DNA sequence: TGACGATACGGAACCATGTCCCGTTTAGCA
DNA sequence: TGCTAAACGGGACATGGTTCCGTATCGTCA
C-alpha cells in the first residue's frame, strides 16, 4: 500500500528521481500552506511555495483530496491505532470511546477547514471521504460495540452517522474561541448513555 | 423595521416603483433557485431567473447574506415565535426544548446548504450570522433556562454554542439519506439531561 | 403635457481560482 | 554522448463573484 510498492520487483520501471523529490517537496509545502491558509488554499500558492508549476501538483495529486490524504495520512493512522489501544488500556469501553472521540476532534479542529471539506459534497472529495471512513469507521464501530456490549450506551446509532456528526461539530471551531467542539462532541456521546 | 419605514412621514422620497417591483421579483426568483441549486447558487443564475442584470441584485442585496436573510425571514420569524408557544403548550420545558430544536433542524435541513453557509467564516456572512443569532438565540436561551430551572438539564452550556452545534449537525444532511440530523440533534440535547 | 434630474438598470469588464494543454527540459539508459 | 520517455512549467481556458459606466426609466414640477 505504501509507495515503495511502485517499483516492486524492479520490473515496472521506478519513477524518476526528480519526480520523487518533487512529491516530497510538494507534501512539505502543502503541509505548511495548509497550516497557514487552510486545506482549501489556492493551488497556485502551494505550487509557488514548492517552487513548481501548477501542473506538477495535478500530476502527483489529481484531486485536492489526494493531496490532503497524503499530507495527513500519518495522523489519521495514529488516530486509527489509538482506538484499540484505548480499549485495552483498562478504562471502561465508554471511557475509551470518549477519549477516542476526543482525539478525533482534536485532530480535526487543528486542521484549518478539514472538517468542513470532509463534509463537502463536491465531486473530487469522495476519495477523502472514503479514506477517512475506511480507516476510522471500523475503529469507531469497535468502540461503540464494546460500549454497547458493556451495557453503557445504546446500540442503535451507526458509527458512520456518529462520525459524520462529530465531524460536523468540529466545523468552524478554529475561528471561534467560544465554540468548544470537544465539549459538544462529548455531549453527543453522553446522549448515547444508558442509565446504569 | 419593515420596509414601509422607508417613506416614513413621506419626507424621504420613497423608492421608485420599478425598484420595489424588482425586489419582489428577485426574492421570488432567489427562493426558486435556492430550492433548485442551494443558497450558493451563482448570482448570474438568480439574475437570469428574475430577468434582471447581475448589478441589480447587488444593488438590492449588497451581500449574499442579505438576500438569504430576506428570502427566509418569514420562516425564521415563525421559528422564533414557536419557542414561547411550545413552552406554554403544557409539556415540560425539556420537551418544549426538544421540539423546538426539531423545528430548527427541520428548517435548516430543508434549505440546501444554508447550514453550511451559516457556519462559514467568509466575510459577508456576518449579517446572516448576526440575524440568526439575534433572532433565535434569545428563544433558545429561554428554553434552556426553563428546562434548567425545572432541574431537567444541566445549565452550563451557553445557548449560542448549542445552536452552533445543532446548526453544524445539519450540514450535509440533504445529500445523505442515511444521515439523520434530527436524531443527532436530539442526541445532543439528550446529553444535557440530568438524572431525575 | 413636456422636460429634467435622480434613480435604477443591464451587461460588459475585471479579478480570482480551478483545470488543462502543449512546447520544452531533463533523467536514465545504452 | 545521444536518444526517448517521463516530467516539467507556465500560459490558456472556464467559471463565478464583483464593479463600472453608459443608458433607460420614473416621478416631479412647470
């Protein structure tokens, strides 16, 4: 799945060195620009920061979603791996769920505009959508199932819908110091709670 | 506050008849286009539907927010007035709150993209923001206070933040039949609940 | 009723941004 | 060192918001 697959067996010829270099440069530049101007910063800005032409971006990352995925892949993976770890950390499943949602929220609100674009219906963001869901929904499902099995929460809310909801709650949090996405997300989870 | 004020005392000269006619035409056209293409439909489309030039739109409604406000003013008013009515309808304050949030959600999800634009930070939407908050936040505050006074919910969540949260939950609901904004909002409100 | 000034209008022009194309450059290999 | 395919850069095009300016119309006053 990672990029070393490209030259697997050295049969298919590997990408040229300058292409690999440019991809790295682009990722770094995009990460910087995303922090400064949000994930929907103009393509030209990213290209300029990387010192390449705009076409080069499209060549490496056909859609903006591809670029965003590449930039944040590590952090999404970390979030996904935190789920099982939390479950096994000794707390109750409900506590694990709460903490994991906290991690998810923290990730989203620190990425300018990512939550908003995650919910966008514009063509070209399906890949982003799919990636997040593929990677994180199973984790969320497992946490929900565990908490439901322990009788801590109701079990009639699909993980997919819950994640959409939590993602939505994170929108705009970065501009508004009075808006506490984490707290609202916690409230949403609390709404799942069953009486002991 | 309504437009008959413009000619109050007949001192300031009233707007020309064609201008008033165009404003009405524009509102009707905008309402139609908003339903068909969402509240961020191209200005040109609205102008074309109304059979006027684009500048005419800007003359009557300097920002898109002004147009949106004008189109939905009646419905927002109705929502605002429903709050006190629900409180006095005999149910518990918590039930009134739940139902009112339901009305708010129903309003938002049936307006293509309105929830999203409500949360947008782009300059020019402050007016929309301010209008919704000015009109609806006091209503929400009153419902929250009543439910808190009755000991039904916790009282440490500001109405403003709750409304932002509920508004966010409505984003994207129109495209996704599996996403039930109303239910998630109900869950959020349930999270406020105190044990009896 | 006719003329005049203010108001309002329409559409073209301008700017920003995403996207694509094409002529040029360069890495990698023989 | 020379060749070819990969990769590149920047300009061309499309879309949509915003503004400008010459023209048309309303409403009033003589």
